[in-house]
C-alpha cells in the first residue's frame, strides 16, 4: 500500500500560487499482471483501503481529486492513478499523508496486491491546460 502512495519527486519542483497558476495533475502508471485474480485483488485494495484515505484528503481540501483507471487497449502501463491539486507541493504533501495513514491503518509490511502484481511504476507532473471543466469567466478549473 505504501508503494502505491510513493512518488518520484522532481528535485527542482517550484512552488506555485493556487490562485495564479492552473492546477497540477500527477499521473502515476503501473505495469501490472492482472491474471489469476490479481486484477480483482488490486481493484478491491484500491476501493476498500486506498480510496477511503484519498476521499478523506479531498474532503480536507488537501487535493482536489484522486482516482484511478485501468486500460484495456494501450501499452503495458495498465493501471493509472491520478491526483489533481493546486500545486506540486500539495500533491507531494498529500501523498506523504496518504502513505502515513495507510501505514498506520494496515502496517508497514502489510501484504499489498498492488505491490505484488505491479512491479514497475512511473510518475509525471503536468500543468493542466484548458479543459471542458474550466470556468469560462475566470479561466480557473471548475467542476470540483
């Protein structure tokens, strides 16, 4: 579980003002083996253990959104996790808090379907551009 919360942090991450900058999107991709019931175990772990922690972080205002996607036709990076927040630092801080909460609840060495079935992982941070959720008057991302 803690592995799911882990991210690579760019060494030169710049602080951003939430009211001046567009939101930041973190995409984390995992290369998973969904065979033999692994996919169901991963889905259950995310739904019952990971999502409640991130739902609380969203409710507390630490991030704007968090979720995951599976793909059925693309490359080998078949599990995607996304986080949206005002700044890179907000994502980093929330990610650390999520890891702390998961570890406190399930233990540092708790078995993890994600860690077992998804040996490879990569992250990226992106500045969000115009989208259909933007507020037409201010240009700020909406739909939250």
